C-alpha cells in the first residue's frame, strides 16, 4: 500500500476492529500521519446501507443563517456532493440562484426530488458530465471521509468550480478530544466504521487539499456539549440522542423558590460549556474539521 498524500509505504496499525465487530485494519502513515482503512481504494461501499447522515446540524441551526455563515450571494450557484435528503440545499435554496445535489442513495435522492423539488444527480461525481456548467460554491458535509479516491474527486471539483469559487468541506475530526485525550475505548469502538475510508485531522485534511492544489485552512468545530463529554467519561456510553448531546444542561424548576440561585447556576453551566468548546476549538481537538479554500480569481 502506498500513501495517497506522501507516497510513503510505512504504516502503523491503529486498530483492527471496526464498529459492529467488523475486522479491518485502520492504519496511520508514519510520514504524513493520514489515517485510513488499509487499502482504501479496495473498499466496497453499499450506499443503500449507509447510516443516515445527520446533516442538519447545529452549525446550520445557529442564530446566524446558513447564508451568512457560508457567505452565500443571491447569484451563487451551489453544488452539494452527498446531498442526502436535501435538508441543507432546501435551507439555502431561496437565498441563492441555483442549487444542485449529488446523491448516490436512491431513496434519499428521491425524497429530495419529491418533497423538496430539488435537482439531484444520482451518479458519482467523477461520472457526471456537467458540460460547461460551473459552480460558485461546492459543499460536502460528512461525505469526504467516505471518498476512496479523494484526489480524483478534488480534481473534478477544481474543473467545475468558477474562478474565485469556494469549496467547503466538513468531516469528523480524528483528533476529537474523546479519542485523542480521554482515550475512550467505547468511543473508539464506535468511531471506526467501514463506510469511512479516511480519518482526517486539521493537519491531514490541509495536506490532502494542498496536494490537490487547494490552498486553504482548516479549523475544528465543537457541537456536542461538555456535559455530553462528561457523560462519555463517566459512563463510557453515548447519550440517547444527538439532540440530548448538543443540549445545555437543563432541569425543571417551576417554583419561585430559589429563583436567583437557579439563574446563577444555569448561567455558570452555560459559561463552562461555552469555555469548554472554545478550548477544544482553539486546540483543534473539537469534533468536526471544516476546511475552506478558494480557487484563483
Ligand atoms: Zn503519508
């Protein structure tokens, strides 16, 4: 096996077990540190069996609208690779001039067409003939880690981006604090799963994109709360749902007794949650890595 980024051939095995007791090696290149399934190009993916990708995330739900967050213009033409059921495109379609999705899961593609009236292409990006059509922004949320031949995909992205176009990618962060610092065994067991071919950090996603000719920077973003992480540390188990995991600590307090004390405590918990997220993001150990680059003007 040869490393896709640095051509190196020395790899260290990180684990030999994926989620659901699947036996496959996950390896790290000793030179550039990229982590992947062993022989990533040989991975066989059944797109109809992928777990539902939760994409309508807190990033999109934050007070700033997606339009402002992603710096979209009224005349922007947008392509989302891995558009799933169309949530994201649906949320921005009225703020831009055109949205197109690429989605390989036929059920998700159909849903996006039937219920959101979106234009969805159901082929791998490399096989789509866009003629001379080009886009202002390409988005990939929790998709790039599934791509077996990332350099080929990025090559195609370059061809279909307009000058001064933007590529915006979000992937899980392999340097997530649960993994890199708390070393949670149960988190690790759930983390590695066969549809994920590459496991990126801030550092390695920048290397991958630089290799493909995109010069940009990555940063990490934390959505799960500090309370979710404390729960992991104490119980070695995830919370019941993503909504719970994102929530601030809350309790019912309906009487007027202890009103001031209640407010003080709530504020304090909110403060530590905010500070915790800031620490993780500053140190690039938050849960998602986002990478953004522009093509030449
Ligand atoms: Zn390498």
